[in-house]
């Protein structure tokens, strides 16, 4: 109801404004009606992942009123559907401006999911066990509850800008986003581990944003002070579900924590001043604070037969979260001579976690949530030189440093990045560029104190986690733009990245990537336009790890047995895509034909080498040949006929295919192992995402 009122208010604004501006106005209006009829075979949720295509009539309107001192724009698209958008913007030049907006966007994952739970969409999942003696849920999938994994976002807001006090200005805006629906989450049946359970979790979020900005803008100065307040509210902070892992009773409930409500306040100051020698100094500083308040759980499911087990000691049962963030950036640019351009900058970011640190004791085990703080600082410079023969050369250097609190392995990183680029534009029909960049990341390994062979920290002496691991990366690029005539354009590009983690024994050790792209278009006799593109990317990632049990040999070069062994994987990722098409004006200004075809393919593999193989395993049958494999195809044919200057008709046909063959989802089972007494329970969230669709549409557009 709120959204309908908001849209009606925008339409009323158009009517009122247009009547006020009826005299001596210039107006442009276009209205379109499109009838779409799709036929889908397969997973309609994936087909409609971020859209709402179904049998129906889609209406779009765009109108603009323009006078010497005023203008008003109104746009509406997909009216009445889950992808509808409405925008109203107006301005009285030099005085004030305003905008109102409303839009919707769905995110559909899977239609026709199913679960043994009842109450899907709410915050309390239950089931009636057919065998109360052991509390197991019903294994007959045909009796389960059907539902859709789908969320919907509704966003509406408005703003006002005051300019009548120039050179001062004031901006104010309000925005609300509402999200509702169901999305999948995974939980362990017991702690730790246990069977996996896929739960349909409810989404019921509301985010309200208030933005205020005031400033001064008159050459050569600009300064702005801004304030943002954001409130996130989750109407369901906990998902309570009957836990099927316990054998004692089907009434054993468990809790999954959902995102907590929170508030964020952000204050910003920015400015710039123009200086002599075509120079400019600009800066931006922000300070933000985020807070949340969450009630903690007092018990959990510890094992199959024990049911709920109380936590023996918790320092406090309410968690107060608080983070403070400070950032600053300053940039100085200058061009003192016609042949020289320069830029230097400094940036700083600091995140302090002032949340509660809570000590939990379970039996003889004590756990503490470590608070993660980090600081980033960096500076750099860039110089550009205009050289003879139409060459332009740039060189750059950036230094960055990251410091992380409460991190045991690599608490500090330093990055040094060097870059060069040479551009040539000495021809009327060609521009060429080539560049090189080198990243050197360093970080000293600290690690935890190792107390003996039974200490799990033994393995960390060899482990270098990817995000902080030292690395050397060399990157090259070359691009060529060719336009021999005004009717022909061709663009070619190539990029190569080679990353080596020389200090890594366990972890990602190397990453090589090749990328190539070409696209172009050709206009023939001003009536036929041909266009095409090709993209290709290939990556190879090498990784080494070790399976390690406490008290066994952690050395990757050591002996291997069933408890501890080293393994490697060479992961290949390939992505390929192309597209071709044409626009043909069969009868100029009257009849036009559009044809398009595009295809994309992603393929990957994982070649494993394991030092210890169990019975039935070989170095060949442990490999994965279909890692992240999928393919899309798209065909379009459209004919447009302009009956008059104000009225046109269109008709089109689209055929699209998405085919997935990914090892992660192949052989999908709702119960795994099938028929097990206490196995994993899935809902079909990522089952078969393949689809084919035929879409026919007819449209009418009117431009008075």
C-alpha cells in the first residue's frame, strides 16, 4: 500500500507541474506498451533471477516538460511488475531541485524448492515426526512443503536541493529499502560438526537512510559538510528450528542467528581549491560509527543423543557491537608545463572494533571472540610526460601498509606498486597503448607459540593464507584502437598477470591469467551496421595443502599416512564469450531489422595429486573435470515499423539457454546419503538450475 501511495504522489506531481507550466513549454513524451509471452522449460527461478518476465502487458512512459526556467522529467517502466521503476525529477534553475523515486528488484534463486519443515517464510520452523520415538523427520519428499527461494527489494525515497543562496547549497534526501522473502542457509546439526541441514531463512529487512549535505561552491573554492544516518532493522533476529539431528525427541529446538539490527552515523568533510600553475588540492575526511545490540544464546545442541546443553559460563548474555571508522584522502594535481602532468596523494583508513569481548567456558574449554581492528595507510605519485612524435608516457608508484590487530599469522603487510604506460596517438586512424605493473607484497610471519607436537599450531608454520601472503605480481597490457574510416571501429586488448607466492609452502603458490578481447563495428551505406566481439580468459592456480591431525607430522615434506598427508591441486578456469549482430534499416525511417546472437562458456578442472590414496582411489579418478562449468546462448530477432512519425510497431523473438554441469551440484540429492537415518537434509536451493526459454513480444510506441 505504501508503494502505491508513493507512485500516485509522483504522478500527481507531474499533472500539477505540467498544468502550471502549460504556457510556452516544450514537452517530449513517449509511451510504450509491450505484450510478452514466454515459454520456459527448466528452472524458471534462474531464468528470472533478476527480472520478472511472464505473460502480460508491460507499460513504459517517459515525459519531459521544459521551459526557460523550469524542467520536469518523469519516467515509468514495467508498471505493476516486480521490476517496475518510477522516477520524477524537477528543477527551477538556480533556485531548487527535487527528485522522487520508487523501484523494485527481485532476486529469484529457485522456484519449487521443498522442505520437511512447516512455517517456511517465518522465524519458527517445525515438523511433525512420523516416528516420535526417534524424532526423525518424514523421509517421503513428496509430502514436503513446496516454496520458492526468492527475495524482493522495494526502494523509495526523495530529495531536495536548495540553490537560491548561491554560492551556498543544501541537499537533503530520505530513502527506505524493504527486503522480504526466503533465502537458503546451512547449519551443522550438532556442535561441532554433525549432519548438514539446509534451512529456508526469512528475509524481513528495512533500511532507512537520511542524507544531509551543505556546502559552498565558488571558483576557486569548494567545501562540503555531510551527514548520513542509516538504520537497519531485521524483524527476525533469530531463526528457531526443530533439529533433526537429535534422536531423543522431535521437539528439540535450535537457533540460527540472523543479521542483527544496527545503526550507523557517518560525518564527512570534503573540499577542493584551485591553485596557480593549473594545480588543484582536494581532500576528503570521514568518521563513522556503527552500533548493534544482540541477545546471546545460552545453550546449543551438542550431540545426537544429548539434546540441548547449557553453556556453563558466559561473561555476559548481551553483545554490544560497536565499530568506529576514520578515513582521510588528499590529492594534489598539477600541470605546470605543457609537457608535464603530475599527481601525488595520501590516504589513511582506521577501523577500531570496540565491541564486547566475551569469554565463553564449556567444560574445560575457554573461547574468546577476538576483536578485529586494522589500519591502512598509503601514498603515491604519478607523472605524465608529453613526448615527441605524439607519444605520452606515464609512470607511477604507490606504497601501502596494512596493520591488523588480533591476527596471529601475518599481522602486517606492505605493498609497493610500480606502473608505466606508453600511449601513441600520432595517427588519425589508430591509438596504441601498452603498460606494465609490478606489485611487491611483503609480510613477516609471526605465528602462535608452538608448545609441542600435539599443538595444532604446528601446521601454521607452513601455512600462508591467501589474503596476506607475500607475493610478487607482474602484469602486462596492450591495447589497440583502430578506426580507418568514420564507419569502422576495431578495438583489441590483451592482459597477462603472473603472481608468485614464493614464501608459501601450504596455500596458493601461483596464479597466472591471460585475457584477450576484440570488438568492432562497421556501418555500411548508413543503412547496415555490423558488430561483433570476442572475450577469452584463462587462469591457472596452483595450491598445496596438508591434511593434518594433532600429534602427527605437520611437515609437508614429511612422511604421509592416513592421518597426515600432503596434496596439491592445479585448478584451471577458462571463460569464453562472443557476440555478433546487425542493425538493418530496410526502409530508411520506416522499417528496421535487428539480429543478435551471443554465447558464453565457463569451464574448469581440478587436477589433484595426493600423497596418500585410500583404497579405490587413483591419481586419475580423484580429479574433477567439470569445475564451475556452465554455458549460455542468446538469440534475438526484432522488426520495427514506423507507421508515422508518432506511431511505431515492433515484434520480436528471443531464444535463450542456460546449461549448468558443475561438480558441486551434480547428482543432487535431497537426502544424503539417500535413506540414511541421520544424514544431510537439503531443500533443492542449488539443484538443477538449467533452463530454456522462448519469448515472443509485440510492442507499440507513441510519441506525440
